[in-house]
């Protein structure tokens, strides 16, 4: 049968057939490469799930994690990102406790922000807290000098509330083009001092992280804050959440972070190289997919160089010439290495990890 | 705190001593950007040991 007419419902704002409308990666909080769902006492500039960075002016104020405290996720979701106050803080003017996603310029440049053609966007999410009241957040540019504080209400404690906020795109401010830098930061406040607060609902030439008068989660001991279904899309209506296949979402995250090990205890890493001398081997490490920038490498636990016949402690692994897809990886302090002998690289325990970060 | 390093082929990078992360000299790498801010504050990294 010939296709003569497209169902107008498929073109409407509630259509569920438009993929990749969501500029947020891991908005359903399904990917947690660093912690595998374990809760952590979260440190400044660290991640409790992929792509959502926590920044704070004071240390050790929250425990955080994927599905923290095992509450029931909102309908249609299986995961959420949770925070719980470890010790309450009386917020000073310069304090900030914020969870953010920095959207890469390649994924936001078409919004044409900072021009006369600036596009309207809608931010939507599900949120749940032990507190009620007005909460806050912001959108902010890369230079942290132009921002839009927003506020939203949680009227009932310990109940999921769906939030939708439509924001007219800014015609001013400096916004980066299609590059691998920060296009837009989407910030959710857990407590922000007056230095970083501004009037909700208006763009301003300021480094605002939240809205004046917003509730401070960190101000109450043991307070909880859970969020999921975060979506930023072009247009003035919040449409259904953009569910993407797990493998797709994982690969989107791996542009910014990749990890090996931490599973069976004898997992191989994608490295092949040769012995240089008795304590050093060097070779090429290949990434899962191209990364946003040349990544930093962190080694956790011990790894071994294997020559089929034996395992040899790899010592300290480090990088050399690093691109977007490979790095020269070398060791120092290895033992039992034979010059020019080929080796593979293998974890020596379930605690062994190699992590690459190219986060924004 | 940071420590400069060189590879066998004299490629330079820096190690963040708090977690031993190896950081490439890439201006787009945010860890490298943080290292540059640390230098601007007047700090000095530990010198490199040759050919690590």
C-alpha cells in the first residue's frame, strides 16, 4: 500500500518517534561507569553517575549515587541520581553545591544562542525530595558570565514531581560554536550562596548557578534530593523522554569517560607493546571510541604484563603521545620484563582499573 | 601537587600526585586546564625524572 499521508500525530509535540532530541546525555541516569551503582561520599568535581558532575565549595557534605537509598523510581524509569546530606551547612555567600551537566558545543551550537535566531528550549525532569518549597538551578555559558536562573516547586515531600521549564534562547552573551568545549551548562542547585544566585526567569550577565530564594538541600541534615529524566530539547513544549538504547547511551558517555577492569579480575586491556628494559614496557593503548579530547589516565590497583608464559607486575602506567583514539602507554617500575618481548596488559585483581577521562 | 614526566621518546606530560593521573598537554583537557590554573597561582611542579 502506498504511503499517501503521514499521521499528524507522529508530527505533533507528543510524538515519541524523534530520536536524539535530548541534548542531555544519560538523562535517565542509567550509566554509572565509575561506581557501578555504589554510593560515594562525593567530592568536588566528581561523578556519581556518568556526565553529571558535582561541584562544591566544601568537602564531604553529601553521599550520592545511582539509585541511592533504593526508593521507587518514577513511572517509566528504572534509575535516578540521589543525594543525601551528610552534614548540614549554613550557606555562606560564596558557597555552592551543584550538580551539572556540561553540554558539548557540538551538541548545542544549532540553538544559535547569542544571536537574533536564538532558539527556545524546554528543560524537563522528575524530582523528589524530603524537603518542599522552591528549588533552583540555571543554564550558563562556557565563560560563566551569562546565565539564566530558574526555579521550580516541589509541593509534596517524598513524591516524584515532573518539572517543565521553557526558556527563550538568549540573543546576547557569548556562546561557543560547534566545538568540543562547553556549549551550555545545565545546573541543579543543592544549595548556593548569594554570590551565585540571581533573579529567576531572566537572562543576566552574571555567573548564576541558582535562583534567589531557592531551598538549600545541604542546609538540612539527612535531607534527600533525587532526580531523573533530565531532558533539554529545542522548542517550547516538554515532549516524552528520549529513551535511547543502553548501548547507544553508553557510547555517548564513553566520548567523555572510559574504563577497563573491575569485573573478573583477569580482564585484558586493549594495549599491546614490547619490553624496553627490565623495568619498562611501552606500547599502544586503543580507546573504545574517539574521545572528546586527549584523555587523562588514572590507574587503580595493579596490572600485569603477560607474555603467555608468565605475569609480570606492570608497575605504574602512564601516558605518552595521546590523541583522541589512542595513547602511547608506558610503565615504570615493572618487574621481570625482557627487552623486545611482546606483552599484553591484564588486570591482576577485581580492584584493577584503567580509567580515561576527557570530561568537560 | 603535580610532577612533570617524560616518556622514553621525551614526550612530556604531568602527573597529578593526588591520584597519580597522567595528564596530557592538551589545551582541551580539563585536567590540563586545572594544572595551568595551578601554575598561574604561582605553584611549581616537581621536576621530571628522565625517561620514565
